[in-house]
C-alpha cells in the first residue's frame, strides 16, 4: 500500500466515524497531503467506494505523473460543474466540507447545484490526520532542518556591526537554495535592538549595532516541508541583563524539551515553559504561544498554547519557542523543532544554543 493510499484509508475511517458518506477537500495543502499533487489548482472528493481528483488543463500531464490513487478529471466549466457532469453526487449523501477553508460563494453554488445532498461542516479532519507524521515526512523535515542548521552556521560568520537586517535576511534566503532547499519556509525574521522586542518584526534597513539582541526566526523549505528555527545572538559583548534574559528563555525552552512527550496536552507543555519564565519575573513579557506543529505548512496542528487540551501524539513534530520581549530594549526567542515520542521528544535542530557574542 502506498503512502497516499494509507493516508486515504485514514481519512475514510475518520469520516465514517463521523457518520459522513464522503468529504470534499478544497484546501490545496490538504489536497497535496492526500494525493502528492504539487500544482496550484486542485480539489478532491472522497466517497465510500471511490476518490476523485480535479484540476485544470494546465496540470493534465503533471497530475498523471503525481496522482496515482484517484480518478483524475480535468475540469470543464469549473469544479462543481465537473462533479455534476460526472454524476458523482446524485443521491441522498451526507458530505463533509472544510468549513475553515471554503469560501461562502462556493458553498452557495454547491448547495444550489446538489439539492439532494446534505453538506456538513467539518474542521481540520485532514489536518488532524496529517499532524501524525509518517517516516517519509520525518525524513523530509529532517532534511529541511539540516539545511536550516547549515544556513545558521554560515550566517553568523557574516554578521557584524553595520550590516542591515534586510541584508542578513536576503543572504539567508540565498543560502537556503544554495544548500539544497527550495527557498524560505516563511518570510524570514531578522530583528535587532528595539526591533527584536517585536515577535513578528519584518527585516528593515536598521543597522546592527553593539549591544543589540538579534532575533532570527527562519527555516528552509524542502520538497514542501517547512523547518522553523529561532536563534538570538548579541552584537558585541553581552551585559548581565542580556545574559539574564537570554538564559531565562533558553532554560524555559530546555524545560519544555525535557518534559514534552506523547499524552501531554498542548496546554500542559505551554504551562511548563510559561511557568519557568513567570517564576523569573518575566511572565508578562512572554506574549505568544509556546509552539505549533509543522509539516506541509509552517503553522499547523497540534497547537502548543494554554487553551489546547488535546494530547500530543507520537510522531507529531512541533516547535518549542518561548520568548521574552522588553519594549525599547530587545527580545529573545529560542526555537527548535522536536519530534514527539512515547516517552519524550527528540530535538531535530543541531545548531548551538549557547549565547553567541558577535
């Protein structure tokens, strides 16, 4: 059985448990997960005894090569019209749709076209299945993360007073491709000095200066899979304040890595990291969640935050990324991608986490 057949079987079991006759998948990332299709236009309809992939004429040959376990249809007059013409939904069926992704106008067309079909909203059915990685995905993530580690090792040798945030970010994008990646996993964050107190700062023309914290949040994209790592360095000599803040964040992150395991909820893992920072007096300066899943998207299930009481599962891959952000001074974030196991977790990043003085 192929990887995509196994994924399809899991989805069919899931929708059967929910009392559905099928599911209409419109999110392109979920389509790729289920079929292996890497183009920019595609949808999937899964039924009890068949599964159907739809795309447009640009991808006629590509879909033949990539999509092996589905009946392929090249759309004529749109996705819904093609489903109607192929008479795939002509009985009293209960079909799930991706309520988090489908646009309202498409939902209206579906209901008007298939009046005998009952469409049921679903949430993150494919995402939940996809959060538990198979070994082929683990290997692809490892490759993306390895490239990310190499880029960090290279870029810290090029950082110096007078370089701009944009220069550093641009060089990292270049290095991802030079080292075998497909590009950036997301828009790289390089934030120095007061800018580093902004968790999602954009690289600017600001020059690196002595005394700056520099937060770098970045990752390589490799065959569709996203790495996500953050490292923070100091330009020049670190002061006692730099060291206190940095080691508070680092030790919080190490506590999370120490205790993360299958069966622990996202809320419990978040609390471990957050409690450590709070005990050191910086609780109010930790303003975001502790982490998230990664895979075909850089932010996906499972979520590591105080409202998530769903247990982590073996073979989830998640980030652990606590931070402290002090306005008008700077911030620190340390982030690794970790592979959740039954009795612990395995950090996949190899980049050093000691405080680096540039």
